[in-house]
């Protein structure tokens, strides 16, 4: 019996000793560190958008009920309304002369000037009609001239003659500019060239008064002759009178 009691006491002592060692081991262990929370980053301020100098903020917004509408800025300054170009309303009849050797259509009311030779034909708009359309004082004039030659003429001859015509016109202008290139011209079955010009001319009766003029001159070769067609107009009404030029050119015929 003593022997059993002794064995039990020894087992209890071993258990107590083992528990003490575990406690001492726990006291010497390195504690696990507690993680420190990272500070939240301070948000950067949102930058102000850069203003686009090309955008007009005063422009009205688009109307969503009208797709495709584009706002149009209104000029605060009242701009003068341009004078509308009058509508050309002319009647034509035919000039025909065996002495001149050609025929063409011209405005019925225009007046023929007195030329020194039959081959020079010029019609001028009456002053009353001209003043009703513009106040420049320069009457529009339509000119056709025949240059009789002794040999068959070509388009190259027409070009040379046109150069001479331009040089002659330059002597009548105080200032004159001419297109750098010539355009091709067909008239009366012949071929040649034309050119635009513009400049300043003085009033024959009062040189102190000047007019701004635009014009178109052309020369074609037909048989053994060259033919010039030319129109000179107030500069601001050049397009208005182009129907007179086209009508004469399209109706031109050699007799």
C-alpha cells in the first residue's frame, strides 16, 4: 500500500514540475508586435480647369429641341446693308454691216459712237440708263474691232494682237493691272484668247475726276482677219454687265 502511495506521489510531482517549465517558457517568449495603422493620405485639391480663350461663354446654349442647331454670335455693331446688285433687264437687236464685215447683238437703247474706220464698232450705255443703276458717271461700253491681215491667222496671232490691245489700253489708264495669264476664247467659229483688266481712268472732260473700271478683252483669229471683243464697266458692276458681253460674243458672226 505504501508502495502505491509512493508511486502516486512521484507522478504528481512530475506533473507539477512539467507545468512549471511551460509557465517559465511562456514568460521568456518575444511578444508578437501589433501593426500600426498607416495614416490616410490627404487628398490633393482638384485643379481649376483652364479657360479656353476660343470659347465664347456669352453665346446662348443650344436648344435641345432643335437637333443640329448651332449658336451664332451676333455682332453688336449694326453693319450697313450692302446695296443689292440690280437685275439686268435689257432688250437686244442686231448690228450688221457689210463694211465692217460682221454682225452681233447689242442692247437696243445703247448708242453707237463715231469711229474713224468701219471696222471699229463701239456702243455706249446712255447716261440716263447708267445713272439709274449707279452713280459712278462711267458709262459701260461694248467694242468690237476687225483687223484685216493678208495671210491666214492663228490663235498665236490672236494672242500677239491681244497683247497689243492691252498695251494700248494701258496708255488710256492712270493705273492698270492685268491678269497674269490669258484664257482661251471661242467666237464666231474662231479661236483665240481673252484677259481681265482693271484700273483707274480720268474723265475726258474733267481730268480731276476719275473712275474705277473693270473690263474683259479678247481676240480671235478667223480666216485672214483678227477680231477683238471688249467690254469696260464701272468696277462695282462688272458682273452685272457680263450678260452684254456674252450675248455679243455668242451672236457674233462674220459676213
